């Protein structure tokens, strides 16, 4: 898969294109990528995704921006797994936000990307003040000779699949529903880095995962599987939160205690799949109480895997 930062002034080839933020790459997004692949094969064109970084709301209202479901790296890896040929990363800034809908079509889609076939969500908006919509894009296609299609909503259990629906499921700890929406367990990936070794001192050493998520969409204690340290996933218990017992005003931290595992894994890039929420994060009176609870959490996680 080829990755481009920005859009050239002139396309080097025509493409089949879909556009969006694709946060989470959930089942609705996956349906779009499947339709993109089918059209690309039929037309003999590269399957191309245009996506934005950062999310527009992170520019305009950073304090109100939604929690990210996927880091940029995670999103790109998911695109590759679904057979995307090219990804164009377009930096969302105030200059782009002020680009008119007509210029967005002419300068970016037609000239820069050479789009011959375009698929967008039925609620897609673009251009300054979100003035452009599917109807305008369709009119431009009829005028300039590219085809435009709308992707309708995908539902699961009668609920429209969306990034918002995934966030809401994760926030309330409903990992089963989140998995249904995503078509896979929710995961966070990152490099194993040095922490303060609190877990080791308490008798429960943990892998500290460096996160790109400054505001994770879930928090608590979980039964997890960790991928990236061998052919088979490793089972464990994970804490994702601010660690109120040992830190004041702590930043979100992801720590994983692996069952029956020992070894130095610093620097390894791993993926943590969240399978079941055990409890919410709590502040304990002292380290002895925390250690006792960790022991109970590990036992509960092992019981989950035994009964799964």
C-alpha cells in the first residue's frame, strides 16, 4: 500500500476513491472499502482512500473533540488489511477548511487525485462551511465525467454503525457490542516502554504500552489478549486509566500483566485486544489494598478465559 502525505497538483493515474475520517474502521467503513475494491477491480483502477489528519473537530473544538478510536498507524494498518492500494493523508488545517466545495472537487478530486469513481457516505459534507454534499458531487460528476455513488448506513441489531456508536459502547464497558460494530475486538497498539515499575514491586510485572491516544475511549480493568510476541496471542489482565492510587493527576496509561510470561520485551510493538471489562478503575487506601485487588483481578481474568 502506498501512502502519500498531501495531494499532488496533478494526478499520475486515475483512481477509484472513497473519502472520510474512518476513525475505528468499523463495519460501516469496511462495507465502503469492500465496495471500493469491487469498483476498482471492475474499472482496472487503484483503490484509493482520502482521509484527514487531524480530525476536523480537533482543529476547531479540541476540548470537545471525540476520543480517537484508532491512531493514524492503526488506521493505516487496517486499510492495508482491507486491500487498499493508496492512501492520501490530507492535513486538515484552516486553509483546507476555507476551501470552497467547488475547489475541493476541481483541485483535489479531479486534478490532484484523478478520481474517476467516488464513493462517499450518504451524509458526506465537504468544503467551506460544509457547503458541499452528495448532490453537488453528483452534479460535478455528470459534468466532468466521473461516477459518484453513496454508501448507505450499515446496521447491527437495528442500530446504525458509526464511530459514535462504537465510542458509546466502549465508554459504558459493553465490549461485546463494540466488537459487533467493529467486526473485531477493540484494540490499542503501541511500543512497550519503561514505566515506573510499580507492578513489578507489587509482584505483578506489567508491559507498559506507549499510547497515541491522549483521550482513550474506554477505561478500567480488562481481560485482554496481547499480539506481537509470538505466533499465538498471550492472555492477560490490563489496566487502562490514570492510576489514582499511585499517581496524582496522572495521564492515561495502559499496563498489561501477562499470565505465565517472563522476558524483556522493551521496544517491541504489540497490539492489545480488549475482550471483557472486569471493573471500573478505583482509588485504594494503600498499596496493600491495591495488591489484593490486583490478585482478584488476575483471578477473574483467568476465570474469564477458562469459561470463554
